[in-house]
């Protein structure tokens, strides 16, 4: 039996999130179904992250243990033939037995896309937060930089997250301006439930002039979710990359 690592991308528009739910179609459910057909026995996967309904991923990572007759270099093709076209396996490799997609992850990067204009794009609206008003991106950049570092992010976490600690370290924040919007990226050692979407919602309120840049440290100190901004819509969020230690 070998430990396999898959890198997958998916459009989360039509799914009830990544993780299997009692009702509804999920990415995990379809992926495990395809793997079980190939393995001819039940296969369960471990994922690096569990994205919510409507959230997308460029580089989600999963691992699973199985005895497979399909050569590893053919696994992506075999799986993609069984999966819908909005879920794609981009790579497959055999990794050490100790590899764990979730616990071995060192850092994750999330991308959030914002676009603006009076007429919403017929194509882009599924992959961004579309706003009619233009934002002050300089204020957003200033505010975002205040989130970098090791902080207690309880004020930006969904209430009732139930984690042991709400302290996380954001190692990098970047803002890339587009012609009609911007792309916000956060890299951290981990994220709390809805943390990125709550941070983005707060940054947007700052960019709209609804609250000052100085609210960021105040929210961090408060540890109170009600002090932060709205939760940004799911469709603008992408799991962009996951960093692991050298597996060799």
C-alpha cells in the first residue's frame, strides 16, 4: 500500500464546499468516488484545507493510502476521465508514508479577487466580489499591512470556531491592482474559519471610507468578531498554494 499525494484544482461554484456533507454535492465526495472506482475499494482522502461552498482552489492538496494498479504517471488522466470538468487533478506522486496533507503544510496562500464597475461582468462575477463603487486601494494596502505578523485573530474568525488557539502568523500580504479592481493575497501558517473573508470584508469597508485604517489594530485587540467588517462573498476566494517541507 502506498501513500499518494494529489494536487487538484476546482471551480467551487456548483459545490457545497470541499468536505463531504450529509446533503449536497462536494468536491471530496466526487474525488473519493472516482478514487474508489479506480482502487475497486473504498478510498478516503485527507485534504490540506476544507474550502467552503463557492470557494475555488488552484492547488488543493490531498493524500490517501491505496493499492493501485494504475501507474502513478497515469493517475491524473484516469481520475480526470471520471471527474466533472470543473474538478481537475493536476498531478499525482507517491510520497513517504508519514506525509499528511493537512498537518505537514507549512504555509498556505489565499487569493481574494475584487472587481468594480457599474455593469457586472457576465463572466467574472463567479470569480470575484463585484462592487459598483471604486475602492481607495491605498487605504486598503495600508490596512492590510497591519495584519502581517503574529496576532490573535479571534476578531476575524467566525464565532464558534472551536479551535485550541486563535493565534496565527501572517507572513506575507500583497495587493496587486488591476484595471478595474485588485487581487489581495495572504500567506500564513494557518487560517481560522472565515478569517480571510472577514479580513477582506473589513478591508473593503476601509476602502469605501466606512471605517478608518486604525480599526485593524483595534479589532485585533478586541478579539470580538462583531467589531470587524462583513464577511466577503465566497466566490472571490481561491486557495492558491500550499507549501510543504522537502519530501525527499
